[in-house]
C-alpha cells in the first residue's frame, strides 16, 4: 500500500512539474501573512447575555446554554485583556458547578413531556374508539 502511495505521489509531482514548465499550471503564489483583526469589545452583547442569565437564573437548562454563550463571548476577547480570559473561566466553573442541577432539570422536563404525550395519546385513543370504531360497528 505504501509503495502505491509513493509511486502515485512521484507521478503527480512529475506531471505537475511538466505542466508548470509548459505554462499550463501556474506555481502557487505565496499569500502574504494574514492580517489579524483586533476586535473591539461588544458591551451591548455582554449586557444582553448577562440580562438573559439574570432572567433565567431559575431555569437551569436555559441557564446552562447562556453560560456557554458567555464562555464563547469572553473567550473571543481573550487577546484584548486577560480579564476576559478570567471571566471565561469564571463562567466555565459556574456552569460546571450547576451541571447536576441542569441534568435534573433536563430529566424533569423530559419526564413531564413524556407524561403529557402519554395523556394525549390516551385521550386520542379514547376519542378514536368513541368516534371511529363505534361509527363502524355493524348494527
């Protein structure tokens, strides 16, 4: 297998060299170094995220996703100031500390939804029996 790869690689290199010599394939131009764009801190986005966190402090599931958004937000600005890196870590630890509550909240929500679906299913079955099956009975 390795011989096949080496042979194919050599053939491609030879063919590429021939195409460059004939002018059919231009040599790859070196790109200048990428310009690193320095971000300016988005205070409005920070306020909105913190407001969302405050509004959802009792909904652990929603709070978990807001904490992740805050982590991503502050991580993006880590090069501007070390305090943003520290805030990112702070929200990571806050999220980790509440994962047990988040998991319980998720399970409770799922169980509630399953019970609701079960009740809806029972209601649908009763309705189906009353309306459809009774109407089809041979008299």
